[in-house]
């Protein structure tokens, strides 16, 4: 193989790697404060549901809007507007990750949500209720 062909293959491989890296890394974990400083960038914000504030979901009014309040890891609270229906067992989640961008200083517009639900197991063993269902 000629040197020109080898160099061309290397250039193509490097370009492909750069493009794939930039496409797969377009969002980062952050706090609400950091997301507010960059409103056009997509962020993952990790937090806990504020159960003292109401969840707002009315399928008749808008089936693709669920509103709730989330407290991030820094203790900052924001109103989150999820552009999807309310997830099942949402109230029971231990930790929530909202994916979206800041929409003003006191709201976060989420396109998706990930939930960490309570474990079925305690100390690695099934609970009595789970044993009876097996």
C-alpha cells in the first residue's frame, strides 16, 4: 500500500473518531445553577423529589406536561416541566435525573427523566412479602 493511502485512512479514522465523540458527549451532569448559566445546553441534573410541593398532571388539559419540584445535589430547588406524561411510581423514586435545559431562572424544561426506584432487596435478601410471591 502506498504512503498516501495509509495517510488517507488515518485521517478518515481520526475524523470519524472526533465526530463520534462530539455526537455522544453533548450533555453533561450539572446542578440547576450551572444549567441556568447555559440555557441553550442540555444537562442531566440529579436530585430528589420535593414531596412537600404538589405534582401537577392533568391528562385532559395536556397529556404531555407533568410538573414537579426537584432539589438538586447542591440543595437548590427548581420547578421541572417534563414534556411527557407522569411516569408510573414517580412518587416512590429515591433519586431522579432530569434531562433538559434551563428555562428561565426558576424552571427547568425536561425532555426526559430517569428514576432510581427503591430496591426490592434489603441487605441482599428478598423481603418477606417478596418471598411469599415467589
